[in-house]
C-alpha cells in the first residue's frame, strides 16, 4: 500500500489535516503580523526590526517553558481530547488576533503570538507520539514523510497567504482575521474525527514544576544513547535550516539581485524539496525505519550547501529582478537545483530520525522524549539565530555563512556517526544491498514487533546477513561463522550490528560456548536472534540438513521461532554456484531479483530442526 493511501484512512487523515491546518495558521498569523508592522503602521526601520526580531523569540519561548509539561499531558491523558482542547485554544487566540489586526494593536498581537507558541508547544509531543499508536510499523516512515511534507507545504502556503492578505489595501487586516479564525475552526472540526489514542502512562505522577520536569525530561531523553543522538541529529537539522532560511532574504537581495518574489521562490524551492525528500523516504527505505538514509542526507546537505556558495559567492551585478528575470540570468538554474536538493536531502535526513525515535522509544515515555527533543530543537534554533547574527556582524556574507554551515554539518555528522556507529553501518548495508540486488519481501509483518524470537533461514550467499539486516522490520542479532564475521569491511558492519560469531565444536569449542551464552543472553533481553541452521553456505543451491543447534537454543530458552527463506540468490554475486564443483566460475548475476519470505511464528514446543527445514523448503519452493 502506498503512503498516500493513508490520506484515505480515518486513523491518519483527520490527524494529518488537523496538524497541517495548525501549521498553516501559525505561519499565516506570524507573517500577517510582520507585514502589518512593516508596511501598515508607519513604523521606523528600527521599530520594525525590533518587532520582527522579538516575534521569533516570543514564539520559541514556550518551548523552553512548557515542553516538559506538554510531554506529561500527552503521556497521562487520552491524546485526541488534548488535541481538541488545543484547537479550541487556537480559535480563542485567533479571535483575540482579530482584535489586534483590526485595531492595529501590535503589542497585543505579540501576546497572541506567545499564545500560538504555547499552542505549538502542547501539540508538539502529541504530533509525533500519536503516529506509532495509529500506524503499523511498516507505515511509520511513510506517515512521517506525509506529516513532514504536509507541514512544509502548510508553512509555505501560510506564509504566502498571510503576506498577501495583509497587503490588501484597506481591508487586509479584516481578511487576515477572517482567514485565521476560519482555519482554526476547520482544524477543530477535523480534530473531531481523530480516533481515540489512549494514554500511554495514565499512572504518571504529574509534576507541575516546569524547571525540575524539564531536567527530568532531558534525562529521560538521554537514557537511550542511540535515541538521544537521533534527537541531537534532529536538533542539528533545525540549526542548519534556521541558519539557511535566516540568510535567504539578504542572499536574495544582494547575491541574487532579486525582489520579494525571488525570496518567495527560494523559500518555495527549499520547502518543496524537503517535502519531496520526505515522501521519497518510504520508497527508498522499503517501508522500514531505515536510518541508513541519514548519512546520505547529511552528505547531500554538505555537498549542495558548498555548491550554493560556489554558485554565487559575490554580489549580483543587477538588482531588483523579479522571479522571471532571475531565472533568465546566467547560473540561476544551478542555484535552483542547489536549493531544491538541499531540501530533498534534508527530507532524507530528518524523516528517518523521527521514525527511529518513535520506533526505538518505549510507548509510555515517547511523548516526554519528543518533548525533550522540542526543548533541544528550540535551544539549537536560538543558537542558530545568534550564530547567524554574530557572523553577519563579523562581516561574513550569506554565501560564506552557507559554506560554514555546510562544513560544520560534516563535523556534527561525523560526531554523531562516531557515537552511534549503527547509523553508518546501516548506510553501508543499505548501499551494498540496494546496489547488488532487487529485493521483494513477503510476510515481514510476521516478525514479532517486540519480545524475543529465533529467526531461521536458509544460507545461500555471503551477503545473506546483510540482506536480512536491511529488510527485517526490527534489529536482529545474527549468528554467523566466525570467518565470515571477520571479512574486511563487513566486520565493521557485523560488529556494529552485534552479530555473534560461532565456530564448530571441533574447530573451536570456546568460541562455540561463548556464542551459545550470547544467544541465550540476547533472547533473555527480548531481542531477535537469527541463525542459519545449515551450518554453512549451500554448495549446490539445495538446502542442506538443518543441524541441531536450534534445538539446543530452544531447550535453554523456549521462544517463538520464525521460519524464513531467501529465493533467487543462487548464482548471484557472492554465492558459491559452480565454484565448489571444480569448474570455472560462470558469470554471477548482478542486481539479481531476490525474495525474502517470512512465515508465521511457531511455538518452540512444536518445532525441531527437521520441522523447520521442511518449512523453509516449502517457503523456498523450487528456487534457491
């Protein structure tokens, strides 16, 4: 099922439109207020600058003050009820905004802006915590992609609409007031159709002290190192995006020689690119939470950020160009491509990180982890603003700031990938598997979403562990022959994936004993363990008799067993066809079509080596 099919499902569509309409209203209100201050009140440049710089600070302040409290609310109470309260609060805020717009009460509008910051703060933890409750694991990446795309488009359209309506002579404030109230009301109606999302921690003791709760939420966020570093990656995305977007007005005027229409064009390119990248994540990841896309996204941000500097490092020769004239200038399409692809790779970067946090965090603390993420995001946005202002005061122009941000992105990415090698391991796996094979998976939903299980599979090629690693819906500990484990380059992947090297009893009894202990410990910890019971690669394409190791594992720890079969690998690269028969090697199939079939779990009491072998043979059919 395509991710777009979710837009026709009640468990997703009402929430999607509720959050998109909220993002639209945030953007439309903020930009209408700025336009009123800049063009309709006769303020001096200094006063306009004060209001336009104060506005983002007032909007972001509630994220520091109330995110921790919002995380508690989302854990302790049913989420759809909170969403409806939030939408009523938004309607109230927009009614007050109407008074400020029509009466030109700018100071009053700043109070409303703070209220909209509170609105977004309370909604934030629910926005991402509700998705794992509404979606299946295979829909998580696609759902996040749609939400990210919807948010980007809503912000962009809201910005353009808010600007345009407020500039209508005489009646702009009235139109702006009517629009924002109307959108808030439609958002509330949409929220009425969101299915119930039960509380995940109803027994949680509520802490009304925002300071101590903020400290506790940040501590909870940091308990799982991989999740915490994913949160840091998301926060860095906001830093990078804030630096980029903050420089675009000056970059448009000075370096591109454009007017306001060119500024709208470059913002549109970045937003559309991010939306396209977010939507592409589902297809590229095979509907799995594929954090291997994160290093790819980081590489693209740096590569096209550097090229954006190189494309137009100096001032434009001509000023005041509209978007048509700008596109006709030399080198303009290179800049268009750079801005769009920065957005695309930003989508590759941030969507898998959000899905990773959702998939790896326990349900009863996910909202608080998202709240911790929002606090860190807000902090990085403030630092990014200070960073951009400081560099500007030191004489750096916009392209130079783009270049510095792109270089810093390399440093930050390297830091995160060093702390969590799993990101880089998944990238290597994703590139290798998708370069060498075309894979179809059938029955992935049969792998238990949580708890211990043993996965058994036939063994056709040296790439089997990587193929399974790249296509199973949750991480598994692979038991593999120690000589394969030690293959150069792949050893990093296997070690990072916590594979378990094993040897035959006659070959190395100590390695065998240590492997059995690790397998039992992994199962006791609720992990998946994958074994190849044939004891080695097939020499002729047929399944060799399954050995009794699986029975010994189940004797110690009776857990469900999931039979699996790989088809289409025999004769592909890194399989043993002909090479073990004393004949010259025949050409290996590159980009082979491969299938992974996953059977339903079987109770430990109902299986033995022979039963599992027969079941895998049935799954495999006539193909190896």
